[in-house]
C-alpha cells in the first residue's frame, strides 16, 4: 500500500511540475501576443497617418542599388 501511495505522490508531483511549466509557457505566449497586437496597432496608426488620397510612386520604394 505504501509503495502505491508513493507512486501516486510521485506522479502527482510530476503532473504539478508539468502544469507549472505549461502555465509559464502560456503566460509568455500571451505576453508575446500582446506585444504583437501593439505593434500591429502602431503600424495601422502609421498607415492611417498618411493622406488618404496620397498616391505613392513605387519608384520611390525601389532600393538604391537598383
């Protein structure tokens, strides 16, 4: 009986460690998602800051080595 209880306790401890690792991973991923969303919002603001009827010349976007 004691051996069985020891195995159960060991598995429970391992499961708790795994859950802690997964929680930390999810937390870090959510932080990264939040940062990416902020970057997307900033890009939208930058695009919206341009004149709505402004025409862009694609030649202005050609890298200088062409």
